[in-house]
C-alpha cells in the first residue's frame, strides 16, 4: 500500500509542478484565469476543507481506544477547540497568528513529506518545520506588502510586529529561511534516496513558482487545495481501497461530504455576518485564514493523537 501511495503522490508532484508553471505564467503573462477571492473561497471550502472532513472517522476510531463510543463527544471537543481558537484570535491576534504560523508550517511540512518520509524524531520534526516555513516565507519574500496587508486584515495591529517583519525583510532573513527550506528538502530527498524522493524538490519548485507569479491568496489557494489537500485525499483514498482507486474516491466522498457541507455552511454564514462590517474581499480573507486556523488546531491535535496511539 505504501509503495502505491508513494507512486501516486510522486506522479501528482510532477503534474502539480507542470500545472503551477502553466497556470502561473498564463496569469502573469497573459492575465488569464486570475482567481478572485470569491473563487479562492469556494475552492478552499470544497477541495481544501474536504481533506480534513474525514477527521470524524478518525475521531470515532480514536475514541474507541479510550472506551468512548459516543461520536457526539468528538464533535463537541472538535468544535470547542475551534471556538476557543477564534475567541483567542479576537483577544490576542498577534500571538494567535504566530502560534498558527508555527504549527501550520510544521503541519504542512510533515504532511507534504509523510508519503515518503514517515519518521518521528526531534531532528525530523525540525526538518518538517523548516520545510513548511516555505509556505510562510515565500509570499513574504516575493509579495511582502500584499502579505502584510493580509496580516492587517487579520486584526493584527501590533506595530512592533510589523517593525520586526520590516527588519527581517531588510536583512534578507526571508531568503535565508527559503534557503534553509531548500537545504532541508535536499536532506529529506537524500534520506534513503530513491528517484521518487525528488518529488520533495519538485514541490519546492512549485511553491516558489506560485508565489513568484501569483498573489499570496491565489498562491496559497492553489497550494492548499491542489497540493496539500489532494495529496492527503489520495493517501486516505488508497487506505480505504488499495485495489480500486475510483471506488476509494467514492467511499472517501461519502464519508467526507457531510462535514465538508457543514463546514462550508458555517463559513458562508460567518462570511455573511462579517460582510456587514467589511468589504466582501476583506471579509473573505478574514474568514479563510481565521477559519482555517480554527480547523487546523483540532486537526493537528487529532493527527497527533492518532499517530501516538498507532505506535502503542
């Protein structure tokens, strides 16, 4: 099964790289297919969110290990963590953003590599963190002002925070972080080297290309939906049915669709409410990133607990 996941995800890396090149150049050179915030919002609510909509199945299995058989407990804890994240963000947005960026970087770095590198140690955790930091550093390096504007829309009003970012940008620390991420990808690639490990370097190239040619929101949407989420969905699909990928997709959709729809409804309601106070594009950015933060923390916690119990 693992070899099949590796093969499919490696092919996916190459396809995603070619797509990133063609799409990015088309948008940049010919002004074609530029994605508006509302299209990004739609893609994230469907393809993006769906990769975490399988969490209820994982949660149900996890609860059984603790002799808890009510799925209501899972939903209650999951939603409660999400609500706490949102409330914390409203109270201390700068600290919440920094914590979110840290954990999101680690999460992206680990999950985007896990199909090839399935190791857990302090050293590899550091590798995954540096790999995932590219998702944060690349938009700041290539589109510093636009990324700062997004931070400001996320209620970040701490002037010291922006002064520190200005210092980081002026001292070329962002390019150092990107270099460290590249070096980390090389180390992960040569670890038990196989040709398919080159997928990690191909992914690095894709993210650089997306952020060089596209706006931060569009670059993140393409990455989050069509690299991170699709890869996660493909792995789950094969785990569900390693004999017939098409049947596995149908089974995944059947299991993930209810939570995907529920999450989409909640995001849309939040957007309608937020739009009463902000312009639509600003409201979309707030809902996308603060909303994703509220989903990311319980998702990461669940993945950690599942992984921990699998090792027992």
